[in-house]
C-alpha cells in the first residue's frame, strides 16, 4: 500500500484540468516511476494524487500539418525508441531515452514525467534542449506553448501553472530538418543508473558536407537545470568540418557550463567528461550527417 | 487526527487468460493486489521501488515492475504472471524448463521476473545478439547465478523458438 490520502483518476485532459482546479494541492502522477518511489521513501506521504495515466489521447507520436513533430506527454520511453517518426527525424531522442533505468522502467516512464520533474539528469532533457523543443500545456483557458528553456525554472521546478497539465512535446521542423545528433550518457553503470553527465549534440552541415551550418549542444547535470552551451555552438557556425574544430568546440563548452561537486562526481571530473563527451558527440553527429573528417 | 476515508475501486482485467474483477483499495500496488487478492505468489516483493525486477509482470505484452504500478491501472488490461506460463496440468513452459536445464535458478527469487521478461523477448520473434539480450535483461537483479546461466537459458530458448541451431560459444 502506498501512503496516499486520496486518488483522483482522469480519463481525459478536460477531466484532468478540472481535477487540478478542484484539488490544487494534489500531485500529478503519470507513469509513477518517480512519484511512487518518492511515496515509498516517505517524501510524499499522505499526498493526494491525480492520475493521468489513463489518458490514452496523450500517447503516441505524430506529424502535424506544419511539419511539427508532436510527442504525446504520456508516450513511454520504449515506445519513443521504437517509433518510426522518431527514428526518422530525431533518432537521438530515441537513443537517449533508451538509456533511462532498465527495460521495465522504460515501459512505464513517460517523457512528460521526465520533463515535469525538473531534474537536470533526465536523459530526455538535454536532447530536448538541444533541439529547441516546445512544451505544450493545457489548462482551463486552453493550451499554451513554452520553449523548453523557459519551462525549466530551477531544480525541481517547472512552469506548470494552476489547473494545467503537460499535454505534448513539440519538435519544430526547423530543429530536425537535415539535422543529426548524438547523445552520450556518462554513468557508473550501464543500466539502472542516473547520469553523472548527459551530453547531446546535433549538427546541420552545408550541402557539400564540408561546413557546419549549425551545431547545438546541451548538457544535463552541468548545472541545476539542463542547459545549452551557446559559446561552443557559436564557435562552429560556418566553420570547415575538422578534428580541430571538434576540439575547439569541446573546449568552448567550459565557458557555459557550471557543474557542481556531488557524491556522484566532482566538478573537475564533470568538466573533464563534458569536454570529452562534447568532442565525441560532435564527431559522431558530423559522421551521421554525412560529413567527412 | 484527520480520519482517513477508505477509497475503493472495482477493477476488471484479464489475469492469465481469465477475466476477473475485484474491489481494491486505491492505495494498493499491482503487486499487493496480485499477491493478496489472487494469490499470485510468483510476483515477489523485492525492493518495492522498481529496481530489482522481482515483481515483474506482463501487461498487454510488455514487462512492468508491478511494485510501482497502481492496482487500479489494471482496469481493462491483460496481465500475465508466471503462473500463466504453466500448461493445463502444471507442465513447465519451454523457458521455465530452459532455466532448470541451464541451472539458471538458485534461490529462485528473481526467476519469475526474469522469465516474464524473457517471454516478452521471445514473443517479439526477433533474433538478438548477446549484447542486446544483456541489455534487455538488465532490469533484473540476481545475487546467485552471476547471470551467465540466465542469459544462456534465454538465448537457447530464443534459438529453439526461431527454429535455428544455437551458435557455438566462443
């Protein structure tokens, strides 16, 4: 038995919104792989829960008319990895979420829950930052869209307002078109572990594959919330693809990131693996984009 | 102190091929319900935080840790536990027999969970490499066998079901 005071179940987004208004103190639960574990630890003892797990309308990936890729917030990690649209347009996201926990966790864990936790180590978050994802929230007065960088406010705190739930994650066409990316999770174990550092890089090359048109890089656990390394991104724009560029790009990430000492790893070690991961992920992305080194 | 109001919900689902219905306390995990209301004692209570895989069951064909799954979410689902793998007269299924043959069981606590993940792997009808199998089995902890015999049992059954000979080990 979980130590909960009451459970309210929503079968639709509308029901979820009205339950949120009726019970503002209640905690939203999607797949529950964080919320229920926290309840076991006693952190949310006696809480009221609003379960949105049964809202099937929030599952699945589709392409909208304007070319925006929509990921329903309740889509599980394993379904994201197996999805053909994800594989075609943002394969790196499928690879990143395939490194969350273990197989059973990837069957229950949702991308909406992963982002709503506001945790810097979330395996989906750095890739979503690096692809300028947009978060869709639905409340009483309809939907609003927030760039993911604004959605994260501080550690553990995201911009979900009264009566709202997160209903979708959107990848704009501008982000995925002709763009290839790679994610590196650095952790102590290969399974059932939390990232010591997560690095997601993507690049778009010129038509002749010789020049970097755009490179983007985002990190998890390099600061209290996921973050982009803008200085590094700028060093590559319009530059010829080379090993030396990868090195310059990687060194520049140190300008933007601010990792901390924790029991998992020291700040210095995180800085070291950030540089190395950025370089490797950049080179891999260039290769995926068809660039020659 | 505030009085706690008991909250129940009736859930209907298919358990090992049989349609069932139960009124459950909404605070129950699926492990609680399967063990206490249905006596499915193959579903083990291990870590109870989704790390060890001992409580694993198949829900609509996918593996889930039932300890971090609300019992009320079972509504309308098709759930299989290890008990459902047995034949009509209690015969072992191929994957269970393979675990026995390969000495993939010692204390047995992790075995039901492992075998159900193995069923999900086998039912995909795909041929996996050893590395892929290791990853697919990585959501289970076993403190007895060192995993090699478990991997071998799953691999052997996979090849048998695919109708292919087991490749020679290097």
